[in-house]
């Protein structure tokens, strides 16, 4: 893929819309939509790296109530022909086909490699990668299990969504208080994961969400780890202009 002249690639992650309540979430939702309004003017593509919602579960004919502003804006941008690529996060594991069919969004459940000219990216949400964190990795297998999802789907949506929202905010295996702490470069598991990947194959940028911290860490002279931060406290995003990638803060 070649980046068109005067166009940019944008990256954002971890909005967790819906938390801590509808009123506060709506303020953050409007703020994010204002960013989407801005970047669509010169975006070649927009990558959303997961946890757009604090909880999302799709029944066959039902999706969670709310979020019409951001969903409508995503559909509008997609209808303009600007690709939007969404990576499933640990809070929205249960996406079925609503994003693809209704919004025209491409959905990925695993990290991908993106090549723009001579620049190579490794992109993903970031959960479950790297060493340790076996408790979450085990829980994730349960969440993704077909039978477990079928059992949850048997609940009436009023009960299921309410239960999911409660667990999403209360269960550390899902929400992860550790995701907002910086442990030092040597203890960052996504940095360790990126360094191991780099030994096998070169990437100019490793781009992740999940950690809720805006981080830019040099892995070598020619490779960088970038964590996008979040849209809860930092309002940070990544932008690639064809020459370099940088983290920026959105202030309307």
C-alpha cells in the first residue's frame, strides 16, 4: 500500500465508552467524534485499536443501546470511502458482524502487519501478548469459547448487557488496573514481545493500545514501540504522515 500525497494514517484506542456512566461517557464520546470530524479531512485510513466500548456484546438481532454519535460518525466516514479498520479489544471480544455489515468497517481479531511503502507496522490491541498474565489469557479463552458465548446469549439482553457492564468495570481480569501503570521499560510486556518479534523480522513501528498509557520507546535505531494511550484521561492518538509516526494529544 502506498500512502497518497498529503494524506495521513490515524490510530486511536481505548475509549471505553459507557464508563463510568452514560452522562460522563457522552461527553467523551462527543470529544472523540470531534476528533473524527477533524481527521477525516486528510485521512487515508483510520485504525481503531480496540476497546471502543467498555462492554459490547452482539446478539443475533440486538446490540447494546447507545453510542449513536460515534457509530453514526464511523458509518459516515466509511461511506465516504475512507477505510476504518477495527481491532477487537478485551472489552469488545464479542463482536459478530454488526461493524462489518452496518458500518462498513474491517474487523481484525488478531494483530496484523501493514506495509506503507518501505515502512512496516505491526498493529494490534495488545491484550494477551507477551509473557505472563496467565490469568487473563485463561479467562480470554473462556470468553472466546463458542459454548460460553452461546450460554451468555441465552440471557435476555436486558440482563446480559447489565451483567456484562458490571463485570467489565469490576473484574480486574477484564478491566485491568495494571493497564494504567508504567512498570519501566524493562518490565513492559509489550515491549518485551516487540523485541522478540524484532529478532525474527524487522518492523519500523509496533503500535498497540490496551495499556492506557501514551508511550514511545525506541527498540533499536530503526524500530519503535508506540502505545496509543486512551481517550479517558490522555486523549492521545497516533498519526503517520508518510515519513514518521508521532503521538499527539487532541484538544478541541
